[in-house]
C-alpha cells in the first residue's frame, strides 16, 4: 500500500520572533521528510510566496518565514535561491500610493516595489537568496499538459528550470475561491494578462491547471496570521493562528489547511476538489496523515466571505436608492464586479443605471439620462436591440460609460473611478485617504507582531 500524504502542523508562541519562526519552519519541513537528499549541492531553488499587495501579514506572507526557508535551502546545499512572485492584478492596476495625486490606469505597484516595501528584498538577500518580480522575469510559452481551462501560458523560466520548487501560501479566505491556499497561490506565476483573464467563473479550474505546469516539491504555509471574511485583500480581517504547515502534497495541504480554518468538509473548496479530481494530490482528508499538532488543537472558525454565505443577489440588487440595476444572465464574476461598481456609484447624488450580463431587459425609458447610464462587462456590451440603440445614443452624445472586459475586472473599476472623478463625484484625495486608512490599520496590526518591521515606502 502506498504511503499516505503527510501534512505537518507546527504551533508556536505568538507573537513570534525570528528565532521562534525559524524553529517552526524547520520543524514543519523536517516533519515532512526534510530537505536532505532532495536539494543537492549547487541546486537552484525557486520559492513562490504569496505577496498579494504592499501590505504585511495577513495579506502577504511574513518576510521572516520566507527568510527562514531561504536559509534552510542554502544550508541544504542550494547554490542559488530565487524568490519569485507576481502581485495581484488589483495591486498592479489600482492600489494607491501615498504620493498619488492623479488617478488613471496602471497607477499601482509592481512586484519589485511590493517586495521592497514589505522588506522581503532585504530579508531574502540577507539570507543568501535573490528576489524576482514576474513582470521582470524571462517567460517562456508553455503548453499546459492536461489543462482543462488553461492550455498555453507564459510562465517564468526560472521556475521551470529550478531543481526544487517551493510553494509558500498564506492562509486566507477569498471572495472568488472561498479560500486562497497553495493551489490559488500559483496564480501569481502567470504574466499580467494571464492573471487578469483567469478571474471568471472558471477561475478555480484555471488555478488547478497552473499546478500542472510545474508541481511544487514542497508547500510551506504561513499560518501565523490568517485572514477571514471578505479576503484576500483589505476587506478581510486578521485571525491569530500561530501555525506553520508543510507538505509535499499541494492538495493535501489545502484540504487540511481549510479544515484548520473551520471548513469541516474541505471538498466544498472547488480548487481542492478539482485538483484531487485531476490527480494532483490527495483531497480526501481521511487519506491524509496529519503530523505534529492535530487539526482540533489549532482549528479556528474563520468567517467565510459573504459571497459564499449569502445569496449573491442580496449583495447586488435593491441596495442603493440611487442605483437601478438591470442584470441579465451573468456569471458570478460579473455579479461581484457589479457589487464593487455599485460601491462607487452609490456616491453619485443622482440616479444611475447599471446594465450587466447577457441580454438584460430594460424598460422603453430608463429613469436616468445618458450621462448616468453605465454598462459593465462584455456581455452587456455585446447585446444588440434596444441596448445597441442606447449605446449608440450614448456614444453620439460623447458619454463613454462602457466598462469593458470579461470579466470586467480591476481595470473597469479604475475606469469607473476616473469617470466619476471627471464628473466631479469623486476626488483622488478620497482614494488616497481610503488607502491610507487601510494601510495604517494593517500596518499597526502587524507592528504588534513584529516590532522590528517598518515599511520601506517612497517619501510621499
Ligand atoms: S462579461 Fe459575460 S461571460 Fe464575462 S464574466 Fe461577465 S457575464 Fe460572464
């Protein structure tokens, strides 16, 4: 009989210092068999941490956990250790820097900046490694063998060529995938276009297919601080977990980690279920051996995102007195983006119409004028008949209120912000202030855990 997949759980003292983190990382990796004989002298090791945004844990992986892993790899004989990541689309396109005075596309942060701000670059280099942003990495076009939703992608050569590959996720809930653990973490290896286009209803299968390109040899999960609620960014809330987990089986890791987050049946997480189905590892928790701590001894009941606990229409329709929403057949991605667009449109003092999805029905006369009518997503933009007439009338009148894309993802929200700024309903200052508030909340929270940390921002 073949051996069961193992997942190691190591609990530590909170808040942890570097020595405690080092101990936890070593213990977790050693409980899964260690690195001896796996990393050979002179090998090249690639590490992919979750660095979602220019915010510290729980939004991004702790730099000290990454540094401990780099040190371990070097001690095992690695000649070169590369820490590679591509930040989220929202970070590239729309997160706001302290010095921002104007809006516009691509105002966000590159991965290399996020690594510097979080202190990752310094910590990795001191531990004997190097950092690389996916935007700056050499990419090769690869076929995804066995890919269901993903068939050909640009992928960083440095990961393909590495002798040993370590996936280093955080432990967070996610509005579009319920949780983001090791399978979802690999999305950051796609180039910017790949990251953008994967956010549709087939997102989960996309994520699973990425693991088919280069299966990680080891997963090391930073569960010191987890995130619950409307993750995986500023909408979520920190949960003190105090664990580091390790496994050589990506799917087994996600199965057990989601149970530690209070999800009793880990197969409700689509990425875990699909990855098990596609033969990438063991998803059934009864077939997985948990070593170190037990699940029960670390388990906390994470609040799931409202997108998984409430009917999606309750987050979108009938919420704001000034918004009339006309929604046809729409994927969950368009429902979610409609909810986010409404958050911005709610600031408009006048009535607005938002038109979304395949073939939405509109009355002969909208309650809004052309200037206050918005289309969201390719489906709404491709619908003919009355909607085509309406779009023609808007274009003739000079109103570009068309938020394109499938899905109409972060770039649509950036465009909407720009439109509202142009209409005088939103000021760049408001965006800067909102970002500053989030930044201070997360920075202050994290400083309690790591008093040695300060962000390396540019001078505003
Ligand atoms: S534009 Fe259409 S296909 Fe694309 S995410 Fe929206 S509803 Fe789905």
